[in-house]
């Protein structure tokens, strides 16, 4: 019999919620428990497309808003063959941001509707689990200043949070809201519980297609 597939697990949330820290801890804990796991992040700034996005985020270049939205999506699509291969090999992928960030960030800009923003990502590998690390703007502020990159202002982050709330109403996606105001270990334990469940369930299911 072919080996059981890995799970596609995504962490989303506004800035300062601790996504990257938690992704790393989750991968480490899964590996230590004998479950093959790898971390990925979007944007993946290492590819040619990713370098265009990175320069834009660092404000070293300007890109028209639709154009950069499509580049973010293309940056996910270019990774799909390798993602599918790894999942088939039984590797669980823990992903720091995915299409949900894509739709939430662009639709927080004036003149963009959520529906249009979702379109380029329709049909991407569907996550078995999406955890939203919930942190109020006041708690986020206590964690320090925003960085220097594009989008790192409290006004924009609030708009993004609202768009995430709309995306989370979609019952076709397995959303779990995680209270990110707890300490790092508490958040991790919660994330680990949900992930083990998703890994067990995914083993017996085909990989789905997002928003289709
Ligand atoms: P970090 O590398 O610090 O996570 O910041 N973004 C991300 C988008 O606007 N669209 C997307 O599709 C994705 C994945 C969120 C990356 C910044 O880029 C934003 C913050």
C-alpha cells in the first residue's frame, strides 16, 4: 500500500501573533515525535517571483496593486508541484501564511473586493487545517513596534483582521481560532492538539482543492 499522505497545515494571523515562532515549534515537535514535517512560508522570497515581492515589501520597488496580488498567487502556484510531492511522500507541511493572507491583505486595500482577491488561488492544494492566531490590536501593540515593511501599520492591520474574519465564515475551510495571547508553550500545546487531529484525519482523505 502507498504511504499515507502528510497533512497541509497553515498558520495565519495578524502581525505579532507569533506565527513564525509557532510554525518552527510545531515542525520541531512533530519531527521529535517521529512524524516527518517541513516548514514553508509565503511569500517564499527565494524564487525569482519571490524576489520581486520582497523588493516591493521592503519598499525598494513599486508594483501596481493587482500585479503584486497576482505575483503573490503565482509564488504559491510555483511551489505546488513540490508541495504535492512532499505530501504524497507522507511529509506534513507547516505553512506560515497562505492564500488567506493573499486575499485578506489585498482586499484591505481600497477598491478591491474579497471575491476578486480569492480567484487566482482557487484550486490550490486545500489545507487540512488553518489555524488563525487571534490577538487583539491592543495586545499586539504591547508586543512592540511594527517593522518597517509595507503593510506594517496598525490601521492597515485592523482592516486585514476584518477581512480574515470574513474569510473565517467559510465552512468549506477547516478553521480553528487559537488564542495567541497565552504564553508560547500554551499556544503551542493548543496548536499541537489540532495538528495531530488533522494529521490523523488527512491520512485517509484525498487532498482537496481550495475554494472550489
Ligand atoms: P512576512 O514575510 O513577514 O510574513 O510578511 N502578504 C503575504 C500579502 O500581501 N499577500 C500574500 O499572499 C502573502 C502570503 C503579508 C509578508 C507580508 O506580505 C503580506 C505580510
